[in-house]
């Protein structure tokens, strides 16, 4: 029977949780696990604000409030919205050599298929857990945490989740820098915690239940292990990858200045674009950000193919549809690809107006 490598960590800070996941992606992607998937469940200490892979830190969070509350700002490898990670929360990372093995699924089905292990573990613990879409794990209609994915261009796949045990996993309004949403989702109730749903459930029992549920889902033998001293050193060296850099940009000449769109409201939150222009008429480079989830290969291809495209609705729209409409790519949390187009055109308009071209 094939193995599922399993690491349980207790008492590690949020930055270590995310850096060790970056190491797991590296190890699985380079074949160091001999084809075995890698599961980690952490019960961290401390507290940090964790951004999704594609979020713009300057738009998604209030950096001044983070600094005042002494909250480090980190970024996970998967997409989705902002969450709190630290004491009183559970963090899960599942890394697979191939998204379609051992469970066959299309890119859009990945979260539902592989997230079923976490859901089953919660159900077996006595909670009516469900995945209704977006990036939320819910008990009935009450969000219990977030769940997101990364599908790397080399085939390696990642499922990440943060679940609130005794402390909020969600950020309060003071931490958000986004404008108020014009339409709140009335189908979703207020968030909840495991302690509110199952007050007698111990952390250890929940971890064991989720571990076994994931192993059963994948039909793999759970093989407990620890990170070796050499692996721990590698994890430390990867810490910078999950840290969000300072808010102080280097001064740039006008023709190299980036322009960021207003936040465009979408199903899962907001989407934005940051562009630099050539001659005020062509896209020099583009960065798409927001609360969505997507495969990184698709987003990299989109941003690359948009270079030197004229700033006109039809040419930009054709590139977006061609890349993100391809079956090998996936983007979730955005109902209309037109929101990406709108963001690019809005940022480009600002740049053209301010440069006078």
C-alpha cells in the first residue's frame, strides 16, 4: 500500500507553518518523497495575518493596524482571501505530486475532491461540515475556516486550510483596507469556531480524525514522520518567501511608474490590476491581484501574453478568454472574466491620463 507522509507540528509560529509548506512543495516537486503525497497538520502559536497568493497587500489589509497590533504579514502559496493564523487555529497542508492522482479530477474539481478529507474529518468529529464553494469550509451555513489551492506548472498540487478552533480565523473590519462590499452574501451566516460546535472535542482528537480521513480518502497508509535537522534548516531558508515585504516602494521615473486599478467587486471579494504602459498605448507589464484562487501557471501565462497588447477592450479580452478559458487552467471566485478586463482598462486609463498620452 502506498504511503501518505504525515507531519504534525505543535507550537510553531505561523511563518514556520507556511515556510514548511513551501519546503513540502519543493520536496514533492523534486521527487524527494519518491512519489508519496505529503500531509501536515499544525497547531501553531503566536498570531499573524495571512494573505492569499494573489492579494495586493496594500489593498487587502490595513498595514498600519497590523503594525499597531504587532501582527506579522505573511503570504501563503494558495489563493483566496485573508485569514488569521496562530494559537487557537488549525493549519492543514496537503501536497501531491499530481493533482489527478490518486483522485482523478479536473482542475476546477480539485478543491472539492481533495478537500473532502478535511470535511470528512470534521463530520466524524460531530460537525455538519460542508464545502459550498468559494474558499470557505462551513458547518451548515456558518463558515468555520478557509480552504484554497495551488496547482503549479510542474504538476505539483497543494491544498491549504485554516480552521478556527478557539480563536477567530477571520479578520475584523479594522484589518481590511478594501471598500465596503455593495452586496453581501445573504446565504452565509456569521463565522463560527470548532469550540462553539463541539465544546468537548480535543485538538489532538480532531487532528487524528482529519489525518485518518485524508488517508482513507486517498486510500494511502499514513506514515508519521518529522522534519529532519537538514530539512529544518531548509525551511528556515525559505522563510523569506512567505514574508510580505515593506510598503515602501523604490522611486521610479514616470515612464516606469505602475498604475493600480480601483478594486472591482467580485464573488469572493475583489480583483485588481497593476499595469505599466509603453507609449501610453501598450501594456508593458500587468499584474492581476485579488481574492480569487487560480493555478499559478495560468496566471503567469496570462500576464506574459498581455505584454505589448494594445490597451483596447477587444485585444485584451481575447487574451484573457484564450488563457483562462483553456481547460488546463482554472480560476475560481470570479464570476466574470470581464472583471479582470475592467481592472486592466481602469489601471491603464489612470496611467494614460497622468502621463498625458
